[in-house]
C-alpha cells in the first residue's frame, strides 16, 4: 500500500474522530492535513512548527500523477517608506551602460524607464518569506493557515472549488502591525526547474519555451521569459493569469479573483494607469512559479496603518495538460468572457458604418484627400498627422488598397473610380525605388512628404524587407486582382518580388532593416520575426513563377521554427521600435493562405498555434457590467466602453496599450471566425464578436469612423483619416466570414490578400462568389436597402446574367431579431429600375420558401442567424 493511500486513510479516520475540531481548538497538535477531490490532492505537514506542502497529486484519467517540487512558502513585501523610482541601469558585457531605447523613440522611453524601477524589477522593499505556524479547519470548511511576525498577522483559507475541480481557491487576509507599504504575494505552490519548463506565459507580455538571459529581448520584445522576477502591470496583461506548462505535462496557473485588477475607467475618469495587481512568472527568489501580487508595493491600497487590513482572493489552477486549455479556463470560466456578448446593444449596424464611411472617403475635406505632383505624375493620398521621420506636418498615406478597389467595385462609385483610384495607383508606382542599385524595387517609404518631395519611412532613414511585402506586393497584388491587365503594376510587382527574393537568406530569414544611405543592416539585436515571406506567396499567385512559392515556403518554415515554436515575434511599428504587435495575427492568416495553396498540414497547425498565441493579445478583463459611468459628459454603461474583446496595437512593456489602452481596429475578427470554422474553438468566435459588435461609444456619428485608441473614446478618425479604409476592409471581412460560417459554407466569396500592417483582414469583390449554388458579385449601394433594426447587418449580391438579386441578412445579436426590409429597386443598377418576378426566402440550412413579391419584407432571424432573400427580376 502506498504512502498516499495510508495517509488518506489516516486523515479520514482522524476526521471521523473529530480530530480536525480538536485542531481548530488547538488542544492537540496536528501533523498533517489534506485537501482532496477527484482531481487534486494537496498534503501539508507540520515540520517543526511550520506548515509546508509535502505533496501535490493531479488526476490524469484514472491515474494520479505527482506534481514535483511543491513548497507552500509565503512571501510578504514590506516597505516603511514609499519605494523609490530610480530605474535600473543596464550594462553590456564590456560594462558599458546600454542606451536603450534610443532617444528618438519618444513614445517608449518613458514606459521602459518605468519598467526598470525597483517595484517592477521586484527589488523594492523587504521580502519576508515564511511558512504558516498554525492551522485550523476541517471536514466541510476550508483549511485556514496563519502566521504572524513583527510586521503583520496573515491568514490564508484554502479550499477546493466545487465547480472547477482542478482549482484551489485561496482567501488571504493581512492585518498590519506597523505603518508602511504592504504587498501580498500568492504562496509558492511549487517551483519549476528551468530544465523542466515547456512553456510559460503572462498573456499580453510573455510567451516562451525558455528563459532568456538578455533582459532587453525578454522584457522589451517578449522573446523569452526574463531571468529576473519582474512584476508586470495589469494594464497590458490581456488575461490576468500567469501560467507555466512543464515538460512532465502539468500546467499551473494563478488566477486573481475578478475585480482585483484595475478598472480602466472609474465613474468619469480614465484610470488606465492605476496599478492594483502585479503578475510574474517567478517568485521573489527568482524561482519559476506563477505569482501574483496585491496590492502592489507603493501603489494604491498598499499603505496601511497599524491595525488596518487588506485581503487578496485568487485561485490556482493545476491540470495535467497544455497551457491553452488552462488559459481558456481563466478566460471563459473565471472571467466569463462569453457572457459579455449578452450585454451588447447597438443603435447602428456595421453595414450602416460602411455606407457612412463611403460618404466620408469621397469627401475631400473630411477624408483630407489631396493630390501632389511628383516627378511629373499626379499622386493622391490622405493627410497623415501622426509622427513621421522628417515630416513637417506634410505626410500623406494610403492605407488599404484592397479596400479602396473593393469599395469602388461593389458600389460602382464614379468618384472613387475617377478621382481616387488613378491617383492612388500613381502614388503606389512612385512609391517604389526606381534607381539602380541595392534598393531597386523596394519601397521608398510608407509616407510621402510633399514639402520636401520625397518618400519616408515612419521612424528613420531605413528600408525594411517587410515594407516590400506590405507596400509593394500586398497593395499591388490586391490592385491586380481587380485589374489583372495592368502591366505597369504587374511589372512593379515583379521587380519588388525579385528584390525581396534577393534579400532572403539561405535559411529563409530576412534582415529587419537596411540603412538607406549605406545599405548596412540595422537592428541586428533582433530577428525579422514577421510575415515577410507572405509577399512571395502573393508574387506566386499573381505571376505564377514557382521560384516564389518555393521561397515563400522556405521563409515560412524558418518563421515557424523561430517565431511560432518559440513564441518570439517582432512588430512592424517603427515608432515603438518594433515592439510585438498585430503582425502576429497577420502571420496566422499568412500561414493559413500558404496552407490553402499547398495543403501542407504543417502550415495549418502552425497557423492555429500562432492564432492561439494571438488570442493572448485580446483583453478579457475587467468583466463588463451595467455600472453607470460618464465619458466626456455622456452617460455610458460599463460594457459600452469595455476593453474586453479589444486587441492591442502593441502590448507588453513598450506598447501603446500601456497608456492608451487597446484599439478599435478589429482586423482579426474575420480570421477568428474562419478559425472557429476550422477548429470548433469557441474562443475565436467569441473574440471576433466581442471586438466587432456593440462598439457605438467609439464611433463618430457623422462619419461612421471609429476612434483608433480606446483612451480617446469617440473622436472619429482624428489624425488618421486613412483608417477609414482599414475599417471598411475589416468590417467587410468579418461580415462575409460570418455569412460563410452561418451558411455552413454555402455563401462563399473569394478572398484576396492581407491588408498591410494592421492585421489579417483580406479584400473581396474582385471575383464572383457562390450563394447556395448560384454565382453572384458583391453589391453594396447607398439606399438600396433600408432596415428598421440596427442589429440586422447585410450585404447584397447580383447575377446579371441570370437576373438574380440576393439580400444577405445577418442577425448580429444573441437574441432573436425581426425587422422590416425596404428594397429600392431603382437603386440596384444605374439608370434602370428592376422589376421583381419571384422572391424566395433561403434559410441558413438552404431551405427555400417562395414569398409574395413586394418591396417591403418582414424578416425574423434567430440568435446570430442568417437569412437570404433571392429575387428574380427583369
């Protein structure tokens, strides 16, 4: 008989004899206690007056597995005075102070300095480590452990969660004995030796299979787990749950109780910068173990006078299995992410926003469109008022060429066709470096500066290989999908592809950037862990030369091995020195497209793993609710301005989310719907809908354009008028992906290439799709369709050969919806009014039912339902 079985029998007998009651009364010493259910067993033993964890066992099917290196040690941080703010100075191997980030990176120098202060570096205050000296409890209640020292009295009540058998709930209380600053750490349940680390992460910060001994790579670029016990803020922790997966197959996570972390908007004030909860993958002694701290030393709530109290509630999750399921447990079961969808309401459909933005982008004044003469060509773009290297408030940029050509096609708009596309095309051709030499065929820069009459990169005089992919090959590729006979653009695409190919290393890797003056490689301290390879996939699909596909596969193979497999990524925003960003999500779609082309399963599996990692860039806290708040004088409910469901521009230590919060550009939404179709993983679908729906509080009423950053709430496009094109692009991608999902693949429109820079959304409208067996071209016109229900989104499609018009209707709410649809038959085709002959209702499962001919239709759709109206006309 095993020791565990003997101990279990002994404790059962002791409990039956009332031994726990005696222990509670402290009339007799207790040598050991066990918490046990069908999933977990935790055994504490009294070792010379100290209660230490002796063993932890986890159920795996019918087998119990021992989780090694258990501890049970507690840590209290204390400081009599408020901790200082002097940042740590970093030195290189030669002992020289490291100048990072360089002074020109003004958006990140402040947050990096903050991250090196004593509290986040976990060197502040006095660390008091101890084991409890007393225990009481038994039979039906929790075990309550207690300890006291000259600073405080601390109790911790431990119990197994009845709803989640793999969870241990802990309620800690502290009563101060001295005035000062206090911070409670979650006890060290167990430590993980470095050689047993399989994967560790704090969503939004770290994700890796190894500890990195380069603090800048690990801490700033999230490439590896820092080798110091750093404490990070909840403001860019997308999910409040540090976790570690071991090579033995266990995953241990700490999940603070909802409400412990900061609320980013309290009553009428932006409180994004409050720091109430600290997260770490190490304890104070730098041993690997998921750890949380509350309150944070020196921050709000941490100062106590003698006799004051504080509490900290959290849980451990311990499972035999991978990290992703434990992470989803925190998201779905503890932070109830899905439930947030039930609160969402809207007064404006997404389709309505597209139509409003259509009006916006054809208005020269509101869209800040203007043209300039460059080298004898009239080029056109929108003003860009953000920061650009060398600009004098004269930068111009076009954002999403796929969306531009798509909207012109599906609307038939003559203003777009005549006054936008020709000049945007000229802009794109002139944007390419045409001088012979090392940079021939590359992008001369993202932006045109009309005062100095030159193209410029965002944050310095350098050229990035991924800029060729973005601003040459993706834009030109999407243009050629609509106009395949444009020989000038096709030639430009070819020389761009050959330049990108020539810069590719033998192993499939690219440099991050080259100095524009010397051709010298720059940023050599990091690798190009971005979807640069995707440009060669575009080249193959447009030009057909197999050398491009072979190179795209080689680049993708290198990326999978060095980025996806390690959890190491690099961003594409020069102003934040390439802090990891939405390019990670873009990489998932790039791999999906490569899988669709090659049918090689390794690309599908890598795409799914990359997308799973990208879900950790989506906020899942705080839990949305109906609390009344005020935003710039406007009454709002909490859910209306919730961060839950929104993604980072870039997170971690250096990203914009630190100060500005997430962004409203949900480029990932369509891809996440497609990933749900592929995997059945509901987190993808919930995150797509949470980001896309019910965001009226951030949308400008007049233009339909959402603000970019969360912190400005509703200020429209602001200094980024070109963002309207990205929004038109991602909303269309999302709506059509939902139609494909809800029709079980019976409504499918061909997708083009990814939009540059901001995420994985793709373009449509260059080729007909299929609607329940009938081919049709996308159609969206102002006034064609009117509906009295803002929860009903729609797109239209038409087959002019068979004389069929389709109304594709979505219910984008969790409740059934009904409404009246008014069809304007004079608004379908120019100079012609259609005459309906027959009308059919097609349900999501393809069932057809003939309707009475009418311009007014009453429709009923189930929760997140689909309805198609087919109209035969003459």
